[in-house]
C-alpha cells in the first residue's frame, strides 16, 4: 500500500488499474532524481545487471517526463538544465560495456580517436535515449570536447608522447572534426609528443 500513497517506481502490471481509480502511477521527478543520486553513489565495478536495470528505468522515466518537448525546447527547458547541472560531474550514464561515464564524456554518434576516454552511449528505445539526452549526453563532440580531451591526455601521458599506433587515430579524428572549428594547438600537439600545431 505504500505505493498507493506515493509510488517509488512504475509497476507496469498495476499502472492501468492505479490510473483508473485515480492513484498516482509514476513517482515524482524529485524522487527519481534522488534515486539516481543514490544509484551513482553505490556504483561498483563491474556493475551487476540489477544496478544496470535501475539506471535504464531511470533513463526511461526521464524520457517520459519530457516527451512533450521538441528537441530545441528540451535544450532550453529550465528543469532539464537543472538536471544537467546536478549530474554534470557524476558518472550517471552507462555504456554497453557496463562502464559509467559523465554526460560530457558521452555521445550518441561513434567517436573514434578518443583512446577510450570517451564513450558512445545509445539506447534502442526512443524514450530511454531521450532520457540519456535529458541527462546531458550529446549527439557528437565539438571543438571544446577535443580541447578537453587533449588536456586530459596531457595529464595522463605525464609528458610522455602517445604511441605511434594510437597517434594516427587521434589525428584522424581531430582532422575529421576540423569542420567543427577544431584547431589542434599547442596543448594537443604537446599531448601527442609533437612539436607542431595543425590548423
């Protein structure tokens, strides 16, 4: 009966009956966001399937909450912006390999050349995929993502150049994205162990 007063999750078998007799069918947005905070706090590697199910249901819930918004409206909705700010630095998105990522490290399109420091995260269900977008996953990286990547790579390499086998993938990814205004400057060149910049 606790769920009849305030649901803590969506119970598919009872939702139609609950709706027909006037009971709240879904938990509140605040409750689900707190559940996401709690789930992020207990992430363990490797993640087990029960925890992954919790994350997927939260993504689906978020997708349903904002299904009435167009893509442009979603990007400027104050509730969505508040959610993104709240979870920006939290590894709240899970990829197909059961790895957790921050939203800024996650993209819908393939992202070669990031040396495993970024992830492609998509969901088959449009509702669930929209939930990923609500949390801040974007379609593709832009020049600021490459700049952040090269800074991160510099720190990780600790002054050592990137090996030749990885170097080609990094440069080709950067050059493919030069149409987005990417300039591989000093930070990127230094991270790669190069003494030149590519404009």
